[in-house]
C-alpha cells in the first residue's frame, strides 16, 4: 500500500511520521535536538537518519513510500525540485536550498504552520479557522471554507510578525514589537523565569508564569483580532507548545477578540486547542502526500508503472 512520509525540522527537534492512505499513522519518531548553531547540512543529515529508519519501518509493514514533505519554520519558495528556504529566522537559514531527495525519497518542503493547519483540517470537522503554531517562533495557517489559504507566493500566515507594539522589542525578522516577541516560547519562558515545564508551573499557580501567560495571551488576542477582522474566521486553533496552555491563554485572547473584532457582538471567535497537538505539522506534511494520491489515483498509478 502507498504511504506518505512527513518530516519536520524545528528549532529544538526533528520528527518523521509515516501515514497510510487510510490516514493511520504507521510509524513516528521524534528527536529532541537543538538545531541552532548547526549548519543546514548537519540538520538535513539528522533528518536523513530519521527518514532511513522510517523507510525500514515502511518496508517491514509492506508500505511503499511515494513521497515526502518536510515542514519547516520558515518561508519556502518554489513548488517541486529547486525549492529554497528563503528565510527561517529561528534556524538562522537564509536562501538555503531544499534537497530534491532524502534517502532516495522525492521531497518537497512547506511552512510548518500551513502544514499543521492542513493536518487539522483533515483531523477535525472544522472548515474555517486560523491555526496558530507556537514554537520558538509563531506561525499561522489559515483555512477558509475547507481550503488552505496560502497567499500568492505561499507565504501567507506570518502571524508571528504582525506588529503588536511598533515601539516594542527588536525581532529576528528585522522589525520591532512583533507578536513572536511576546508570545513565542522563548519570550514566555524569559518572562516567567527559570524552570522547565510551563504547563506544570501554570497548574501550580506560579505567579510569574500566570502573569507571563496573561501577557502572551493579550498579545495573541491583539494580533488575532486583526486577522479575524480581515479574514472573518470563526475559530482560533492553538497548536504545538500553545495547545496545553489553552486553559490560561483562552480568557485573555477571547477578551481581546471581543473588544477588538467588529463583528464579535454577533459572533465571537472560539479558542480551542489543536486536535493533533505537537504532531500536527508532521502529520499534515505526510497528509499532503497521501491526499495527492487520493485526489488523483490515475497519476499515481501511471507514475509507478513507468
Ligand atoms: Zn518579526
């Protein structure tokens, strides 16, 4: 049976996931490893090792990997061979080529928040929403009436670089006061002081953590209000590191949405956690491969018979 390979490069981990045509995850692997300070070649090589293990698992299960999509926290240009990561600020990548193949498998790359939104679209009954990916950076995937809205160059959804305060702190993108500087993982952690597990600290009502989450939620609400005013979306899905923090982020986000979205008196957007959690991007990436086969099985059959 054909299967799709999803891969993910993020600032502090690499991941792979093997999805069959029924949408079942047949293999997954996650490697916690900080990519900052590593060269792109070292990162691709780490991902290649995970792809090799996934190929072995596929063979053992009688699955044939027909393609792979890599989710990245950056802007990717091009559609097939010859793709380039224009910028991935938190990886330190600028105009970095995407290899055409990894471990012999044809690869395309896409933005991690867009791919996570694609995964959520297929995993939930939601047809219109903004998915917010909260890692070291903040990204968004916009789904309108069942379709991922990609923008003219596939670069839509840079919610993390929407201005919250024009006089705010310097951002890695070159601008100032971007949402990421208030609600990115590093920003929340540095606001609440040393300690690892944010969710646990919030459950224990640690005052500095609660204050940091209130501050981050307010900034998210301000930025999301602009997105909802522009795009008329009924649901905000909080993903990745933000998903377990929904109990503390929901109230400040909804407060800002109520205050700032002009249509909120009739229909205020709901804030929900991601259904797929931390795996949304890697599952969404694999899903692009399987959905392409389902959408056009004849093309797939002719490619394998050649
Ligand atoms: Zn920025």
